[in-house]
């Protein structure tokens, strides 16, 4: 409510009365006027309050209490009070769903994605491991097809010094040896290299790949030599010795009759085997408590 105008009326008395009573002090009588002020009496008009507009803003980093907007069309005296400052949160990037190693993945164009980067040329590590693989023959104790619904695959059991190793050839090549486990999936150990070179005999540009596509796996297994057990027709019992040709079913290396001892299965199928390979085969079977059988026909081994 506007401040009430005050009017003051002062009454004074300067009358002196001889030597009579003492003079009384002047008294001021204040009269208050509660009438509304007139329009021309601007001094009595209350100053209008500034407009304050409350806004919410989102900024990355800011330290302020009041934000001014000079380009605003409102009155210059208008201020904008920042009620709350919130840091703008960036949406996290969308993560590509990780496809399991044994499952086929596809890109946005529908093309199959190789699980490991394609190798344009063999690495120095591969060449060193390849030399070790070619210098030492391996003893294969078994092999098993373990095809997936959408691609072929195979597992190989290889004799080791303290324990046996398993090599899996599929979308990603793997081995259970310590060398492969220590160096990781970006490395091919001599066991994997040996399988690709001498067992499956893959084409040169695939021999040093860390992973294959499903089409490459179909090509590899369709062109690979038959497994020893697939070469023998068990219904035909023929213990007569076969011609010495091809490779050994245990180490998968080609026969060299001039410089090697070659024996054959005298008790059943007549197929040939390296003499030192069948000795390693026999030692492993006895260590595992299993009978020694022919690597071809799986009948009891009778050496000839």
C-alpha cells in the first residue's frame, strides 16, 4: 500500500507571563493524512520491481549464478535467474554385440566377418614356428570331426611330452599347448601349423591365417586327404601288405622307403606305418592303459 502522506501542523506559543509560571516548551502536534497520493506526486509512488524469469539450462561446464541475455528483446533491466545447472550427459556409444568365437558374424552389408584380421603375408613369428614344425614330426593319436550347423570343423589329438594336446581347426584355430596359451590367439603354434601343412594340406595363402571363414573351411575339408580310418573298408579283410605310397597315418609325413623303417598291419588291413611312429603310438597307448590298435583299421596291432 502506498506510503501515507503526512502533514504536520505546528502550534507555537511565545507568550510570556511576567514572572509567573515557567514557560512551557513548544509542542508539535502531528497529524497524519491517510488519503491516497495524487498522480503528480511521483515521489510517493513505489518503485516497480524488476522482472525475473526463471530458466533451466544444460551446459557442459559453467560456474555462474546469473546469466544475462543481451540479445533478448525484453527490457534491459530484466535479469534471468539460473535456477539449476545440469551437466549435459553424452549418450554412451552403442556397443557391438560380441559374437561368440564359434558363431558366424556378419557386417552391416551382410558379409561374413573373419574372426581375426586377414594376414597379407606370413609374420616372422610364423616363419620361426614353421621351421620348428618341419624339423620335428608329431604323433597324432586321434582326430574327430566336430562340425557346427553352419560350417565344418575338426579336432586333433597330438602326443606331448607330459600330456596330450588338442588342436581345433575351425573359425578360429586353437591349441591347448602352453606356447599357444601364453602367446594368445594372435599366434600360431607349431602344432596348428603342422596340422595345416601336413594333415589338411591347405593352400599356401591360408597356411598362416589365424582364422577362417565358413567358405574357406568347406574348401579346406573338401580338398583335404581322407583320414586314415576313412581309407579302409573294414568289410574287406586283407592282411597282405599294400604298396608303400602316400603318407604315414600317425605323423602324416610322406614315406621315404630308402631311408626309413616302414612296417605294416599284419593282423588286419596290411597298411604301412613308420616304424618309429608306431613305437611312439604303442608307448602312449600303454601309458594311458589302452590296447595298441592299428591307426588305420583300429584292430589289434600285429606288426609285420
